[in-house]
C-alpha cells in the first residue's frame, strides 16, 4: 500500500512536467501570435503613410498642372483692369482739361464783359461831358461879355447871379472828373494845348501862353479837349529882320 502511494507520488511530477510543457507551448504560441499580429499592425502602419504620401503627391501634381492656367487667368484679369484704369485716367484727364478750358473761357468772357461795360460807361460819360462842355463854353462867354458892360445896381446883381451859377456848374463838372484847363501864363505844351496864333511879346518869354481863346478840359488826367491858346514869341530886331530879308 505504501509502495503504491509512493509510486503515485513519483508519477505526479511527470504529470506536472507535462502540464508545464503544455503551458509553455501555449505561451509560445500566444507570443508567436502576438508577434505576428504586431508585425502585421506595424506593416499596415508602415503601408498607410505610403498611401498618404502618394495622395499628397497626386494633389501637388494636380495643383501644379492647374497653376499655370490660374496664373494666366490672373494675368489676363490684371491686364484688363490695368487697361480699364488707364482708360479711366485718360477720361479723368480729359474731363479736367475740359473743366479748365470752360473755367478759362468763363473767366475770359467775364473779363471781356466787364471791359466792354467799362468802355461803354466811359463812352457814355465822355459823350455827356462833351455836351456839357459846350454849355460851359456858353456860360464862360456870357461871363466874359458881362464883364464888359457897364454895371449899376441892377446889372451888378444879375452879373453876380450868373457868375455864381457858372461856378456851381463848374463844380458839378469837376465832381464828374472833369477839370478845367485855363493855362494863361503856362508854357506851351502840344499835348495839352492847341496853338491858334503865335505873336511877338516884349513882356513874355517865347513859348509862353499869353491868351486862351477857348478853355480846355481834362477827364481823369487825360485830355478831353485841348485848350486853344495864343503863344508868345521873341520880338524880332532889325538885325533879325535884315537876316530874314536876305
């Protein structure tokens, strides 16, 4: 009986050894399976980037194949916009020139209108003052004639009243820019005086105005009517007369 137990005991290690061998085989197979699955996963992971790189390369190729066309389209669009801009700049410059011409023409018309108006006013003014000069001549001649008559109480009052009226009339003419020119004693100046006679004078120097036949008038400093005058000259001597006769 004891021997049987011992034999059983001796047999049990063998069973245990067999069981351990089985476990080792199973673990080896499992590790082998694990290694193969890991290799497959790694292989699949290694293969995936290759596919992604191929897709990216294809996209880049497509982009490169489309890029020249897009550049040409952009160039064409830029050229078209540049042409339109140049046309608009030309139109703007032309419009500015037209505005400048219109402005200059308006200024010219306005200036000419003002000048024409000024000339018309000056002509009308000169015509009116010329007619008033004739009236003034009549007044001055009347005053000169009144100085020659014999005066009494009645005539003196009339002469004084006429002289006052003539002075007031002269003030009106002066207020309109008309200046009386009565150059007795002045030196003869052909720009302002009109010589009607030249007579010898022992008292006045040659070229001196000794008489005024008709007074003159100046309008704003310019001659409106020259004064008609008598000019003195040197009295001839017997020697000068003999030289002239010779």
